[in-house]
C-alpha cells in the first residue's frame, strides 16, 4: 500500500550560513515543501510579509537581528504573528529556551538538525497554519457580512469603522491587554452582525418601531452571538455582540444583566455605540456635537444605565486623542 504523502507547504529557512540553508532546504524538499531562503533576520521579515510562508525555520545566532529579535518582531506584526516559528540553535542553556518561549517561538530544533525530527515538526506546523488560515478566512467572511449589513442602511455608513476606532482607543486608555483591544476592534465591526436576521421593513423603517418590531430588532444580539459562536477565534467578541445593549440597572437586552454582570468590553461598546449614533446624522435626527452627545450620555449615567467611570475615561481618551 502506497504511503500517504505528508501535506506540503511553503517553508522559509533563515540562516546567515548558506551551507546550513542548503542542507535544511534539501531535507524539506524531500517532503515536497517549497523552500524560501533568507540570509538575515531583516530579509526574513521582508519575505515573511511578502510570501506568507506556512512555517519559518529560524537560526538563533545571526549577525544584525538575531533569531530571538526576528521571532519577536514576527510575532508582533499582525501580518505574520500567526506563522509558526521554529528556532534552530546549538545553545543548550535553559535560559535560552525560556527566552525563545518569551519571544513567541512555537517550537525548537537543536543542532545538528535531525532530518526525521525536522520533517515531523514541519509537517505538524504546516497543518496548524492551514487550520489557522481556514479560521481567518471564515472570520473574514463574517466581517465582510457585517459590512454588507451596514451597507443596507446608508445612514449608518462608516459606523463599524468608527466604533472599532472609538472602542479600541478607550481600551488603550484603560490599559487593557492586547487581546481585549483586539476584541474591541473586531467587536466594532461585528457588534450588529445579527441584523442579517432582521427584515428590511424593520431595519430600515424611518419612523418609530412598534412593540413587535422592536422585539424583532432586539433579536439581532442573539443571532449575532450564534453566528460568532461558530468560531473559537471570536470567543472574546461574543460577549460584546450579545451584551452591548445591556444597561447597568438591568433594563437592557437580551438578558437583562445588571452591574458587574455585564462584561466590561460590552459596556465599552455600548457606550461608544450610543456616542456614534448621537454624533452622526440619522433620518430621524440631526448630528449632535461631541459636547451634546457626552451630555446626553451623562444623563444616561444619571439614570443608572452607564458607568460614570467609563464615561469619564472616554472623555479623557477623546481629549487626549490616545
């Protein structure tokens, strides 16, 4: 019975010594991988952004940008941070391994490189990168869908982009971690994704909604939560999508959460959602000035709907332009 050929990928081999690159390249070519070569960390960063390899094999000891510095830069760049990086080193100190983990390395190989070990590790990481690409593609489809939904209503043009910017600005001001800020950016685009299930007759109605129509509109939070629930990569975004219409006094929807039971990221999105709605022209009202909008949100704070601390932080963040 013929053996199953391992899934081939594109592998970037980075080493300042040409013989080392050639040797590892030959090992990888036996499994059908396409091999790219870079003689420096600087060149590796360029190729990683241009070619989107499935795996990067990165020597640690190089002049200029060494392997640790190159790996750290790759993991901080949104274009390359999900690309698996294997550090190749003759270093044996435990501290070197720890440093590799700290800069984001996904795996390690010791010199001299064992061909079977290299083959197995690269095969596994190529498979991981393909799974990640699939998730990214699915998420991109959902983001595109959210933009299509926004395009149904000309009055809300640019709303998603503005919410992503306002929410992430406030998150940075509050010194939230990078994952939370990323969730706020995504949440800005996806908060109303569930409106895909709301009929145009309700979504685009110029006048006041009836009680039944308002109930239909409120279902967009639950529909959106279900859509995002299909992707583990949107785990942090789901609470934003479901709960950005909750109010601190428990009078919001869909679950009537109150106080600290409302996730912080959802509270942030709810606040900036109101701010953007107030400061843009809608068929039923003119745009408020920033001062008027903040005063209106302050009245919601007085009614127990919003957090005074969040409003104060938002005011300062907007003033600072952070």
